C-alpha cells in the first residue's frame, strides 16, 4: 500500500503545479460559421479626381449586389455594370433593379459611378461639342478601369471570384464598356491622341493598383465602339452579347456617325458591325436585334436573363453564337435557373 501511494506522488505533484500555474492546452480554433452576404453601398474605389469643369471629385464609389442566399464560404463570378446617362448624368443607383435581377442568376454585380459631363447642346441637331464629349468618354474609360483594378486587387475580400470578371452596360454605359475593353495606352495614342495627352494613361487615375485584371466577356445593351479594327484575336477579342433596336436614332445599324452627324467624326460601329467583326475573329458572340425598336430596345429582364446565360456558358466552356430577332428564346438549357 505504501509503495502504491509513493508511486502516485509525482502525478499528484504535476497536476497540482499545472493547476496552480493555470496552464492548459489551448483550444482548437473553430472556423466562423458561414453567414449570408448582404448588399453593400458606397464602397470607394477611386480618389483625387477632377470633373469635366476642373472641379475636385474627392472619390468615386460602387454598390455591390449579392445573389439572394449568397454565403461567405463561397466566391461568385462578378459583373461590373455601367449605367446609362448619355455621358452627361446618371449614377449607380439608376441600375439598382437591373443589378438585383442579374445578381439573382448567381453573379455578384457591381454598379459604379463614373465622371460625366460635356457641352451637350442639341446632339440631334449635330450641335454637341465633340471635344468635351470625347473627353467625357475617355474619363469614363479611366474610371471604369480604376474600378476593374480595385475589384481585381480587393474583390476576394467581398467574395468575388476575380478570375471570372465580366463587364456590361447599357446605352452610354455599353459604349463605355466596349471602348474601355478595347483601349489600352497604345490604342489610345492612335484613336484618342488628344485625350491621352490631356488626361494621361487609361490606367493612370483614381488609384495606382495593378491593371492585371482579365475580362471573360462583355454584355452591351445598345452601345458602340470607335473602330472594329481593335477587335482582333491577336491582341484582344472578347465573347460579347449585344442588344439593339433597328430604329435606333442615335446609333447606326452597323457603321456610321453618332445621330447621323458627319461632324461627329470618327464613324462608330454598333450592332451588326460589331457582331460581324466578332464572327470574322471567330469569337463567340450573340446579337439580339429588335425590329422597330429605338433606343433603348429590349426590356431589362430579357437582357439580364440572356446576359447571365451567355456569361454562364462562357464559364462552363460552352460559349455560343447567333443572330436573333424579337424575343426569341435562344439560351442553351436555360429554364429560369442555373
């Protein structure tokens, strides 16, 4: 009995020492439970800018729309969406309902502000000031690029899959998207030489984050691009879905002048002109043309359904092409859900 008691003494002493020193094995960390993501407003992405009249613009911001039921343990493809407004106005709140529609097809949608303003006069009567108009387009390109850079650098913090980035817009926003996607500094020096000299690099304003983002595809609701020659698979050619009315008073059906005004040079490419070039470059593309429609053409729900389907098929490695009229259902295996 005495031998047994003595043998327990070291264990009793050790237990007593640990207890006195309050020493214990640290608990295993428990990962935070996934939570539902909620929309975010006014996330700043660009700073220290000037507007078209030289007045300071402290910052530009974006709103982030999540799919219903999105959770923090997943990352989602992201669509940067550019609002309309004729380069004279509009803001990110104008596309809130549209962003909600697109988000519920499984995308994080980012609506962002960009600088607008030029001497508009009456563009229908060919009296708009093209110098300030082209400045506005170029500033929009710079601001969109700043937002893309921010998303690439910080998107993971917002549950964005930064390797699955798309760019889309409507009207002036669609033109901004198309021109931005195909304009780097080398192109700017050719097609925007005055603007480049005045306003600097397309990637020089708003923030100094790396411009290492890559776009998976484009959605353009009644927009235009300054030249079809920049669409070239040797450099860049993006899968694109286009929507347009064939009675659009501002944009040509294929190639022509803004509002038909020859003083609004150079000529621009829209609708059939962009689609034809994409086909020539063997780039997946879809062109929806609504006979008799002006500007805008198709309704938001139809556009968001088909943009979502087109983008999803790109991600799945099954892109498709085609030219369709009216509200023709063409999305492969599309049944309202993905």
